[in-house]
């Protein structure tokens, strides 16, 4: 069975410092992986996706993630946090079966201090 | 191109009442999904559809029914609402690259 674990429920950084949101996945084969962001009282927006084309994936708003098969990780990073990055972030895995369902991590809330 | 839209945005029900949530997408996607989001639990799949006229159960289907009579619409019904169904409901459709596009959500309170 596929699953995804977000290692931190809350992360707090100062504006202008790097962001690291950690995600580990469990899969019996090479999965599709996604990061989504949700701002308060909003829907989910796709940040980036990994579908086996390249291990380093660049997304919107300066975010990127690296797929590491040996570590079964897909951590999300950004070199310099902005106040507008404060939101909840979800790491998501897709078991590539006929349903194309998404399996969500429990989320990491990013706080950005001025 | 509106993407995925949901109506209503907010609703308050009394226990035992029924209601239908409407999801519409204008991207000609085959796959559509209904999720609920509760604090600390991420999103959980209620039902999904792989095409017009087809539906299937997800992770938490009890107490909900769905219909996909038209490709662009996916309806979620609550026949007899319970306080445990207080949640935020999101609809999504699947794009060609495997990603899902989400609607803005419906905030439902059951008293």
C-alpha cells in the first residue's frame, strides 16, 4: 500500500531564511508525487509534481523538491521565505492504478516570522 | 476558463436534513473526486468517478451518495445529515499529467 508521511506538523521560519518541509513516501514502485499549498479558507493549489522525468522538480513561487529514491523522500525547499508563503502544505502520492486517486499527507503548517 | 467550481460555498443544516453539493469543471476531464477535509487529517476521499455514468467508493463513503450524469458535473448528496459530516468538502478533477485541480470548497455545518 502506498502512503506518505509529513515529518513536521508545524515549521516556523523567519522571512528571508530557507524553508524545508519534509516528506517521506512508501511505494512498491516509482510513484507520482505532488506538493500542494492551501492558504487559509482557500482550495488547494498545485506547487509542483514529480512524474519520473527529472529528480529535481521546480515549481511555482520559487519552490522546488528533490526525489530521492534511496531515501524514499520528496522534501520541499525554498531558498528564501516570504510572508505570503505562510500556509499549509500537503505532500501527496498517486498510486498509478486505474482510479488515479491521491493519498494525502497530514499537512505541514508553515509560519513565517517577520 | 473557470476551472473547478463548487456550489454552495457555505451551508448550515440540521441533523436529518438532506442536501446536494454541486461540482462543475470546464476542462473536459474524465476523472472527478469528492474529498472532505477535517483538522489534522488532511484530505480523505469520499467518492470518485472515472467517467460519465460511473462512480466508485473512496476511503470514507458512508452517509454520502454521488452521481455523474454529465461529464462536467459531479454531485455529492447527503441523505440524512449528521454532525459528524460537519467538514469542508472539496471537489477535484484530474488533468492529463496526473495532477488534480481543486475547487474552492464548501463549508458545511450540521447542527
